[in-house]
C-alpha cells in the first residue's frame, strides 16, 4: 500500500515540459493583439491600484480618494449631459429660411456665432443652413430622425456633386459634435471650407 501511495519525484525538465504543454493547449492560446491588450489593461489597472494604495497611506488619503471619485463621476455626468444636448441640437427642426434663392447656403448666422467665439453653436448653425439649402435644392428631404449618414446615403443615390464635400463635412461634424463635443476655431474653419465647396457647386 505504501509503495502504491509513494509520491513520484519530478525532475526540473519534466516540470518545464508539463508547463509548456499546458501553455500550448488551445484554451490557453491567444493571438498577439489580445495578449498585448490584456497586458496593457493589466498594467494600467495595476498602476491605478498602486496610485490609490500610495494615496491611502498619505495623511489625507481618504479625502483625496473621495475627491478623485467625485471628480470622475462629475466628468462622466457632464459628458452625458453634453452629449444629450448636442443630440438635441442636431435633431432640432430645421429653419427652412436658412436657404436662399435657388437653395443657396446662408451662412450669416454661423459667421456671427463664430465671430463671438461660440464655434460649437456656429457648427450647429452651419449644419442647419446646409440641410435647409439641400432640401431647397431637392438634394434630400429633411427629417428629425435622420442622421448625417442618412443624408450621405440620399446624396449617393442621387449621384450629386454635393456628395464628396458633404461626406467631408459629415466626417468633421460628427467628430466635433459627437466625439470631441466642442468645436474649435480650426474645426469651424474646416467645416466652412467644406460648405464653401458646396456653395461653389451652386
């Protein structure tokens, strides 16, 4: 009985071979991208834990931790509010007076807002005028439920010369409004450049 229960002693090579076999099993295999991402996330999480551990050992560790958590929550709430507001502005009814004779794009309101430094509102005004002009020209039909991508699809079906500059405008506008959630002077000038290309096409 004792012989049958005798524990077998493994050599170093046997241990290494066993570990290698386990590591090569399909359930343990990961592609390089997943492995690097996993390591990166683990490293980032460890740094965060180290930071909070360091802070907790300082004199005002608890107060600092609470303050950081409150700031993080406030930033998340602010981003949600800004996103909702941006979506509401983007979906507001279009003032068809934003189109001039023959569907010309009227940019006066946008330029006035930009001159006052309110580039985000200017970008919204520019988009509103662009939609009004496009509708007046028969390029597309405006509807609050439509996205910028829907208008691109309308233009593509019509094979209009507005398509390329509108695609460029759409890409910038979506990034500014839904990504950055604010428009800089440089962003506004880039949007205006796209609009002027459409204005040049009549």
